[in-house]
């Protein structure tokens, strides 16, 4: 029911009616995209409101529940959205509606009406629950506040009725339930794991905050709860869980003022990667910003100062930022009143004061820690000096290899059987596992355009070695020389000697492992090769099926073997299982795996390579069980993937 307002009203209690049509017309502008990512963003938007309430000190629990019908509800125990009446102009008329309705139907009205706390308003965030309402087939909001339960329902952002009281209560809070609009989203099927990852992050970033996730969908029933009393300290220990830590416990620094809050957690491990995540108001600032700069600059300064002051390093020497961050896992989380988000994806913090605030917090916290723990401090400095020396060694190793022409490809490796065509756009190189398969491939190939490079055994895991060792590795040097395009900063696609780089490994677990190691190397040192689509995986068959006089058939999986046997009849059929490529005759290898006419090649995407790299960087550590499982999965994935030639 719309009530007419009598008499005059002042400008400041009139809100301009901004219909929700723009949101439905250009959803991407408000939630980034209408794919799975955008869909899950709807939940994030509502959860952020609950986190806001938590930051303001009014809320400690948030529950996300997926209903049987696929809709989602997010419940919090915050103050509840205000329910008092507001004067607005609606369809050209001055009317009074509840604050709930204003929040739900007016863009930018979601902001708190005054009051303290930090406002989450970065990037795509902060558009709030209004956008969720606009993009939902239906949305229902239930507010417990002032002793009463209130409810209102909307269809595609349009209120069905006014806010109504439906009962009594002695708690406060908000429950928002919604069904995403399938006219807008490519998919409306929520993924438990995607939500889980984000909720876990929220729980880590807000210590003591309880987050529950419940899936009630038929056959997918599941639930999980997160609460981390040590917040980002627990986060860092989680990230380092498979590594050998240098500090017995992660270092935690916290500094609060009335205007802002800085938290830092850090722990070194025995690896070589830098793993630093920076957040501002719970938003992952992927593009970095002033808080990250403050952290980095100060870290370099503190460690150099300590090393000089304690005679661990000559005054003339200096550790670089990279040296002091080698093997460092850290989280920097800042909360501030008016965050400025900049950059391409609005995930770069711009508030210049945060540089000094984070720097000061770190120098106080880490400074004290180093003074109080001289043994650890010394170990840490020695580690960074080792890193500096290794970096220097790598630089000269690179200089050397360059001088010797290895990186330029002037002296080709002895094991390479090159092709005769010199036009790179026509040629391809097969990276083959082992000398035996290499031999067959050399005999079976078309030497005009196909080159063969056999590698001995497993190649080096580049995630577990420093650059100088990587460059000393014979197999890696052979690849660098054969490809001719250099590595890292020196990479030059125009010098690439082959159009296709084809990993031809056995169709077993070891073969998968080697392929992943190769991808990890390409991803880290020759990434444009993958980005430009030069890297492929060959598909050798697993089985040969012979029967009578008919030409042999090949199967690439157990499932395919079964289907083929059904087709041709099992009786009299003979099945040979290939244990390795080396077991095939050169004719068979050509026919099944190398001839452009018959073979199947799988182009490796950045996603594949990223996944491989990710596994070696963070997931596997030294857990053989996990590694085995992953490799088996990967073998399956490659075998079942849509194939394109
Ligand atoms: C506007 C003002 C206040 C709280 C909220 C909105 C609010 C919104 C949502 C959305 C989901 N959960 C929420 N909880 C709170 C401040 C209320 C006050 O000052 O009492």
C-alpha cells in the first residue's frame, strides 16, 4: 500500500528513485559477469553485509544455506536492516516506505545511514544486496529487530507488498533468501566448493567470526563450519601446512587505532616461493597497493639493518627485496574507513597513508621479534644471504649459458634429432620420455618437419630448485637450446624453432607426472609458449585390438576398449596393452600418435598449466599420497577431455 504524504517535504528526505532496470540490462557492470563467477558473487555481496555488521561489532555468526530448490539464504545475527519509514518519491509520487524496501530497491542506499564501522566498498563489492535483489527471480528478506519479525518479498526487484510484521522475536538479525534469475545467469547451479573457499577466507580474515555453510540439495547434502580464533595467523599456518617452517610459530602483528586496523601474519618456509596476500576491508587486493608497498619496503629495510647492526653482513652489501621475500608466506590485512580502490580490476589499494601505517606496524612488530629471538633472527638473515648468493650464481650461470650460446640455440644438443625444414611455421618437436621411446620416434617420424628430443628419466621439478640449479640441469638445457627462444625475461617468440612443442609421454602415471613437470617448467620460464598455444600433449593408445584379418584398432582408455570389443565381438579378439611407447613398432607409433592424419593432439591451455604449477607449488609439498592421487586424476582428465586435433 502506497501512502500519500501530505504537505511539504524537504530535499534531504527525498531519495531519487533509481529503478533497478539498469542492473538487469547490464548485470556485468554490477557483478562482473553472468557466468558462474557472477552467480557466486551474489552470495558474496550478502555475506559482505554480515561481515560489515561484524566489523562494526554487532554480529558474530553468518550462515549460508542452499535450499533443496537451489535457492540460497544468508542469515546473520547483526542489528537487522532498519525498518522505520522513509519518505521517498516513487512513480512520481511522494510516499513513505520502509528502510528495508529502500535498501532493497535503491542502488547505493545500502550504505549505512551514518554510524561507525568500516565500509566495504571496493571493486565490485559494495553494490550490495540491491543488485542481488534485481538479479533474482524472487528474493525474500526477513528482519528481526525491535522485538518483531518483519518480512517482504520481491520479484525481479519489484516489491510484491509492503514490509509486514509476521511475528515476535527476542533476537536481531537479517535473513536474505533468493533464487537467482535464470534469464540473467548462464547457470544458476551453486557450487559448494566455490562458496566454501570464499567463506573460509572470510572466516580467516575476521577472527572469531562463525561461518556456516549448509547444502540441503538432494543427494548433495553437506555442511561445514569455520571459525578461526587466531584469524590470519591460522591462515598463514594453513598455507604453510605442507612446508618446513622457519619460525616455530607464525609471527602475528596487530595494530588498531580509531581510524584503521592493521594485521600482519608471516612465516618463512624452506621453499623458494614468495606467497604474500594483501587484503583491504576483506577484499583480496590482487593488484596490491600502498599496504603491500609499505610491507615490502619495510621488510627489506629491517632485515638489512639487522644484518648490518649485528655484523652478519658487510656494510657495503645489501639484500634485495626478492632475497628477503624468498620462502615467505604472509598475509597483510588492513581495515580502514574510506578505502580507495584503483587499478584495472579495482583491487589496488590507493590510500597513501597506509604505506606508513603498515610499515610502522611491521617495523615495531618484527623489530621486537628479532631482538627477542636472536637465534631465529640470525637463521633468517643467513637464509636471505644464501638467497642473495644463489641469485648471483643464477645470474652468472645465465650469463655463461648466454655467452656459450646455449640460450640462443647456436649449438644444438647432441640428443636432438632435428628436422630438415628450416621454416618454424611448418615444424614440430616431440619431447619424448626415455631413450627407448626416443629411438622408435626417430625411426617412425617424418624427418622433414618432425624433430625428436628424448629426455632421460624425470625432469627437474623447477618449483623445488633455484634458478642456477635449473640451468645446470642437462634435460632443461637441451630443451632451451632446441627451442631457441630463451627463457624468462629473455624469452623471444620470434626465435622459436618449432611451431608445435609436443609432449609425448607414456599413458601411465609416470608419463603423467613427467608431463606435469614439463608444463610446470614451461609455465614458469616460457609462459608465452602456452599462452600462444604452441604446447601440445600427444595421445598414445593404451591398447591394440587385433582380430583375424581386419586392420588393428587402438583404444585410448579402458572405456574405449570395452566399447570397441563390444563392436567387433570379443570372440577371437586379441588385446595387447602397451606398457610404454618404446614397446610399439615405429609403424604403430606413426599411425597412432605421430602422423598428422591419424593422431590426436591436445592443446595445453593456461588453465592446465596453472593447475600443474599450483599442484607443485602449494598442494603437494612432500606428500607422496597426494601427489599420486593428483597424477592419477590428471591422467584421467587428459584422457577424458574433448579432443581437438
Ligand atoms: C543499513 C543500516 C544498518 C544495517 C544494515 C543496513 C544491514 C544490512 C544487511 C544486509 C544483510 N544483513 C544486514 N545487516 C544489516 C545499520 C542498522 C542500525 O544502525 O541499527
